[in-house]
């Protein structure tokens, strides 16, 4: 079985990085996993806190994608681990989300993001689906706790 997710308004919307499920990581409150992920592109700079304070996850995403901001040099090497940390913190902080994730059993989880061939499956299904893979990793970790 495969479970597709994307919009926060649809089934499994809590799996989206835009879902309003905040958490504490690095001793700081993050409103969404999108805020955390985008801010870590600029860890240790004033841009990190500016993105954390963005009013919406969309605003955080736009700020994080703005190449006028100086992207950290090791971003390509650390981005998967940054996403993994955000997803883990989010699902550990919210019992309802954790239960929903665990209830998916061994289903494949796929971010049905037509424009994203790295984190999602892309328009034609050929994307890497890294967010889905990380969710499945975190699900396995949580199942063995």
C-alpha cells in the first residue's frame, strides 16, 4: 500500500513540513519543520532567526530559497540530516501525529509534490521522495521505542 500526502488540508496533512506542529530543537521553539529546515541553511547567522520568526511556513520557505542569503557551504552534505532531525522532533513532540504515523504500518509514504523531484515524487513519479523516506525511517525508529 502507498500513502500519498502533500497539502496540510488533505488526509495525512500532518506529514507535510507546512503543518502547524511546532517543536523544540537546539533549545529553540520552531513553529513548523519547514521553518527549522529553511533556517538551518543559514545556521549561526542572523538569517536563521529571521526565518524562524517568519509568520507562515510559506514565508519561511520563500526566505530560505532566496539566494541573496548566503547558503552555508556544507548544505548539500547536511540537508538530509537536517530534515531527519526536524521530522524526528516533530513526531516526538506530538502524540497524535506519532500515532497517525505509526498507524500507517509498513505502507510506503510518498510526498506527492509535483514540482519537487528531491523531497517529493515529482510530477511523473520519478523523484527521490526523500521526505517520504525520512518519514518511513522515523516511523521505524518510533515503532521500536
